C-alpha cells in the first residue's frame, strides 16, 4: 500500500492510501473505496462491544462512518488472499477529508485505477440498500457590508449588516424545498461589539438537488433574495458560489448496479433501491467517468453520540464483499 502526496494539498496529515491486488482470473476488476476521516469528536474514543453492538463509551461519535467500511474491506481482502480465492483484480483506496467536501478523493489521480467499477460503503441504512443517485450541490459564501456607527448615540447613521443578513435568511426557503432539493444556512458571524451598528456579517449557505436545472434555479433564487435584502437595508452584498460536487444517477440495469444486486442476493440480502440526500466519494469517481456505487453497510445514528454498528453487520458486509468479488470474476 502506498500513500500519495494529497495530504498537504487538502489540509490533511495523511494522503490517499492505495493498493492493488493483482488479478488471478478473468472478469471485471473492481475498486473499493472508504474514507478515513470522521466528523470531529467532542470527547474520547473508547469503542466497546455491548450485546453484539459496537458503541463508543466516550460519549461522542464512534467513527463507524466510515471506518467500519475500512475494516470490512481490509478483512474481505485478507480472506481473498488467505483462501486463494480467484478474482479479477481488487483495488483498495482509503481517502482523507471526505467529510469536509470529498477532498481526498478529488485529489487522487484516478488514472491509477484499473477497476472498471467501484464501490463505497458509506450509507447509514440496512444492508441491502443500493444508492442509485446522489445530489448536485453548490456552496455559497455571503458577506453583507453596511455602515458602522455608535448604536446609542448615532444609530440613524448606521446600516446594520446583521439585520440585512437576518432578513435574507428569513426570506430563504430552507430545509426540504421539494422532494429533490434542499437548502441550508450553516454558519453565521458578524459585527465587532455590542454597542456598534455592525458593518459586516457573513454566512455560509448551500443548496442541493437531484435535478441540476432545479439546483441552478434554486441558487439563482437565493442570490436574488440576498440582493433584495441588501437593498432594503441600504447595504451591499458579495456572494461567492462554488460547486461542491456533481450528482449522479444510475439505472437498475447498469452493470455496476447489477453486480451489487447479484452479490447482495447471493449473501442473503434482497436488494432495495434509493437515493441519497448527501454525497460520498462515489460522486467524485462518477464525475470522472468511473462508475462507482454507494452501498449501505448497517451503520446507524452517524455523526451523533449514539452512533453504532452491529458486529453481525460487519461480518455480513465482509460476506457481501466476497460475493461482490465472485460476481465480478464471473462478469455477472
């Protein structure tokens, strides 16, 4: 296994970890991808097994998202080698900085991959769920500029950037906009002191949709809302819009989906199909023309202190992975 130099580029202490197991049979080579980072813990990490379930006794996240996938992929690959199991080629890729924008995967040189199809295990749902699509997303950095003045002596001379930003946020359609789209304001800051009319206020917003045209319309609506709120308060507004990631959509009869469905059926998990409201490293590889599917792996309550995963589900995902290796060798 080798490490690339992506760490410094994405602000991580580690780069992408990659290895390839040379094929021993004909068939479809595959790559498996999982991310190494987690959302920030706010306590100690003390994994324990209670009644067959892995939890964190430290009162914060467990990190099953996505270290449970790392463990499963490593164990399945160990089994393939230990059992001399024939395969058409297996590659493992473990990425940093997924949680903050798929940065590790985006920095990886995908031309190194021999796999014709890829799989990530990064969906908090029962084993068997196949994610057919993920949304497109745009991020916005918004900064309102007003005019500072003493709030007690000369309030009439001030122009409150915070009031303008608050008006804009109040007028936005946030949360679930429709069955394909969402919008959010995640952070906000502004002002300099309690007795000064604030001359600046900035916030971070985002919009997502499974329909790229809907996303464009929603972003434009948000930009117009910012501009209108600024004009009412006699302020100015600057907005930077940046693509977060590109969405994708598979059909049930696409080869990458058929392989997964076959593997799930053979390992005793009738496949179900759904869409995700979030992104995964799969978004990056699909944008680059490498079909990559996200499979649910049984982790539960991710990003919370109650995050957990059953030991039985870890074992079952190893069997799913081995069945995936077999199905790819057979070209099923």
